C-alpha cells in the first residue's frame, strides 16, 4: 500500500526519482497515465491489470464510459524504474499534468499520484477546507 507525501524534482531528461519507500512495490512493469484533477497516476502492472478488467466490464454503449476508458488508456505508457529508482515521464504526460520541475509524489493506497507542486498546493488548499464536509458525504467507512 502506498502512503505519504514526498517532494522531488525532475532532472534535465524528464526523470523523476521515486521515493525509496515506494520502490519495493514498483518493481518490473509500471503504467503511468493521465489521472484525475490533472495529476498523473502511476500503477504497478498488477494493479493496472485489475483496473483494466473492471473498466472492460463497463458498457460500451455508455458514452461517458467509452470516453473515460479511451482517455485513460490512450494516455497510458508502460515504464520501469532505472537502477537509480528514476522514472522517465513522457513530455505529453508532463504537459497534461503541468509538471515542469517540482513534483509532489503521493501514495494513494493502490497507486501513486504525481502532481506539479503548484497544482497540488492549490488542490490541497481547496480540498482541506472541505475535508469534514467530504467525510460526511462519503458512505460511512467505519472510521
């Protein structure tokens, strides 16, 4: 399970050093794709396969389902970490997420999210103000 928040910077070749705590679960094949709220999602390949199975079960006759699946899969790229634990972020995905240099790396249960520092700070400020309201709107999780 991925937990925590880290700040790293891209190098001149567009590579991002992944926190050592995440590297154990991010071995082998990985998938990076467009996330929601203009961040990037990084999945271990096994999690990506599970997500793919769930998405393939969506009705193809539903326009929103088709659009979401298209955008998610079309933006996806298969990657792996290099020996130094770095991930190469393609320019198209960096552009989508607004990532230029400083990156916030979040552990979010089954995935890692990659945010431009500026977008994360703005999102965090907005979401923090509504944190308790959000909790009340979500089904009782037994917390």
